[in-house]
C-alpha cells in the first residue's frame, strides 16, 4: 500500500516569493486588483487558530483592560506614588493647624495597621515641574507618612497609596479639598471664612461671595451667611487675631457686625495694645471693645426726644399719600406721590395759612 504524502499549506512568505517570480516571468499589462500573496496574507491574519479557551481568555483580558482604563480615568484606581513626587502645598490648605496628639495617634495607627484610606492627588499641568502631583486631600495622612519615613530607614514609608483625581471634574481643587475636610474633620467657622477669601484672592472665584457659594454649595443659606461673616473677620482682622479658631459662632457674628459698623480701627488698636496670651484674653479684649463702641440705650424715664408716631395715613383717589405725624409737641403733614411738586405744596401752604387766619 502506497504511503500517503502529507500536504502542507504554503506560508505567507512562500506565497510572496512565488508571486514575485510569477510577476517577473509573466509581465502584466495592468495592475493586479488582488495579488494572490496579499489575499493569502490577509486570509492567514484573519484566521484565528487559537482554541476556544484561549480566545475566551483573550476576551477576558481585553475586558479587564477596558475596566482598568475606565477606573483610572474615573479616579477609582489606587496607585502607589513616591512621597517626593507629591507637592503638599500645591493648594492653599483650608485647615490652619494640626493637633500634635492627633497626628501621633495617626502615625501609630499607620505603623501598626498601614494606611487604610488613600490620599487624593491631582496631576499637575505645569511641564517640567519638580513634583508631578499636587495634594488634594489627606494632608494629615501625608504628613504622618512623611514623619514615619524620617524615623524608619529603607523604603517602607517611601510611597503612599493615592487616588489620582481630576479636580476640574470635581468643581475645582478648592471645592474638592473643602468637601473632603467637611466630611472627615469639621472645619472651624474661621477656617471656612479664611479659605473662601484665599480662594477668591487666588483667582479661583470672582469674589469672596462667589467662593462661599461654590465651596459650601451644599450648606444652607443661613450657614453660608455665617461663613461670609467669618470671611469678613479674616479680611479685616486676620493678621491681628492670635486665636481665631477659638471664636465661637455667636461671638464671631457679633464681631462681624461691629466690623460692618466701622469698628475695624478700634478693634485693631485694642488687639495691638493688649497682646493677649490666651483665647479667653483675646475674646475679652474683643467683647470689651465692641461694648465700648455700642451706644448706650436711651432710658425713657430720663426724658429725651420722643419718637415720631403716625396718627393718620390715607391715599387719595389721585394717588397722593397723606400722612399726619406727631413729633413730640409738633405735628407734621407729609405728602408723597407722583403729583406732589413744589407748585402743589405752595398752593396747599396758602390754603392752610388762609384756614388758620380765618380761625
């Protein structure tokens, strides 16, 4: 029995070589619309000789890659970033100070259990900068990690877990930072007002009012009004106050009211002369100065000019408002309306004179 010969399909290189020899030996009068080598090569590339399992695994890999890319673009991917590549002062911080005891507790927690919550950073747009990322939120966690790195040798604390955010999509870097601190560690009234003023001065918003509305958009109208009061305190007395974070809400609102009434100079002089050493001393200086600025209430028993009181008020068919007021021992006839002018008032005065003359 004759042995069957095993046939093998020519490769793409073999077909290319055959096509070249064919074209050399058989000149064509016109260009070939579909060279046999090209057709064979396309067919070989289109043929998927992988097994079903291999194709399924490749499809899963493509799906995983797409999910990874989407997570990265949406800011849901946690990455390890060297501490030296992060500028912690890229954004003016809303929190003015850190409690040393709380920072030590955080360092001990990280040393024992690791960093459980990643920080948030944004990629800086300036090319050629020394640090690629700017810190958005997690200032205390960042400072704790950097302090641990100084205590430990090696690379144990050389990098920090972070999520890369797009601050533009989050309403800006200031909004993102304030939102994070509002949720995790409540800001003082003064800190809210301060960051609103600084954000406006940095050009992030057209003015302080717009900054308050944007940074604290989820707050009530009353809350934003209070923040504006503390923003005024920072603008006019921020360089004089030693313990501004200790200002309670009611005292801050009283201080803001005094500033609106023109008391800035008196308050600055009082604070400069007193040089308080404690929050209680500073508050006492402020309240004493405000009290000295407030006019004493009039005691009715001691006399004085009585208040005006309206005893009659009518509007005529012609639209003229006629009011009769008593001002102490005097009486006042008040006329108002579009028809009231100098000529009408002179005519009325002549009639009154004539009426009183006849009486």
